[in-house]
C-alpha cells in the first residue's frame, strides 16, 4: 500500500512535461503539413507582432489575474483544493513553472488554435481542449467543483479561440503562457503554505 501511495505522490519531472508538450507540437505540425499550411504564415497572420504581443500580455494578465483573485478568495474550496493537488504533482521547483508554461503556451496553442480550430471551429477546438485537460481536473465526479473547473477551462479556451481569430497565434501563445505562469506559481505557493 505504501509503495502505491509513493508512486502516486511522485513528482512528474520537468523533462516528462516538456516531452508531452513537444508531442503536442509535433501533432500540430503534422496536421498543418497535411493541410499544406506554411508554418511561417501562421505567425505572420493577424495583427502585427507587437500588437499581438501587447494583446497577449493584456489577456494573459487579465485572465490569470482574475483566476488568481478567485483562487485566493476561496483557497480552501473543493475546486481549488483539487486543482492544487493535481498541478502540485508537477515538479514546480525553481523556474520550472516558467518553462512548463512557455512550452504549454506554444504547443497547446499551435495544436488547438492553429491546427484544430480551422477544422473544428472555436467550439469544437474548445471541447477538445477541455477533454485534453480533463485528467488534470478530474471532471469524472461531475459535482459543483468539477463543473466550475470545466467551465473555467472551456471559457478560457473560447476566449483564446476568439483572440486567435482576431489577433493571431502569437497573441494566444503569450496569453496562455502568462495564465499558466500565474497559475503554476500560485499552485506552488498554495501547495507549500502551512495553514
């Protein structure tokens, strides 16, 4: 029994997290190549790079800030407790939250926005985004906490889908990375604090 608990409590190494992001990016590139879309054109589409960067920073801090404020408002809620327990399994030492967030922002947005959204639409890509994140949030329970988490993930994905349509890929990569940076540093703080 103790071995099972130890294995379950083991941290997911940074390398594993980065490899999973690389796999998502490879899937995205394969889809884009099958559709014969030039990768360079994706980064040039939309607003100029500096406007995409500013929009991404604004969206990232707005969404990440709202998420952080609601989390800190009720740090002992079931939804927060589950989220912290899930993401605290990652190796969040040192600058790892930064590397994980940058890798996730680039790879997930390349897959869900650039590769899948043109095929499945904003709603379809957001459903797929939600499904990919269901393991981290344990939506199987379908209780109030799970519905709040699912709604937040889905809502953020729809917002990123709209930003992709109106601003561009760089915008959503930056926004996603900032939201994750704020979230992972907050998870690290909540997981290590003594109440």
